C-alpha cells in the first residue's frame, strides 16, 4: 500500500499523517463512504488523533484501542502500570474530548478499568453512558 500514488497523494493532502496512517485513510477513502456511512474499528498501531480527526472530517467513524503515549498527556496516572487497579474502580470509565486546531474534528479519549486499564479513542461515541 505504501509507496503507491494513492497513498502518496493522501500523504501530500494530509501532511499531519504518517505514511502508515495515510495508508489507512487511503483505504477508507476507496470505500463508498459517501453513499454508505460506516465506522472502522482500528488496532492500536494505527490509532492516532490526526488519523481519527481526519476520518471524522470525511464523515467516516473510527473507534479503536490506543497506546497510552498517544493520549497527549491525558490519563497519565491512570495508565501507569504501577497504578493499574488503584485509581479506577472495576468498570469505571473516564473520558476527555480533544479537538486540536490543526485537525479540526474532535476525538474522544477513553480509559476503562477492566482487569487492566483499556485505552481507546473514538469519533462515534459521545462519552456518556456505556
């Protein structure tokens, strides 16, 4: 995928993306997203604020697990391995919405205490309820 003219064009049009996330956006834009709105569920390798915000700008929903280092400092204490299960109660969810000016579309950051803290990002949830 990377190195194809389509991915290069996507990267040129969206310089905030990496070559890897530009590949994800290229694949998503090759689907009939305007006719059939959909949500992509993404692995934590690809889950980034720039990608999710860009997808939301096209009307494509995104949800996926995330790495703690991509949370822009949100939930730092909750995601420390040494604090696992000490700061959050089992089943507790905390959210914060981030909308950086350079990308423009809001993305929800989520932590949920299961056996371990689960880290997520979403553009299809509003942060209320389960």
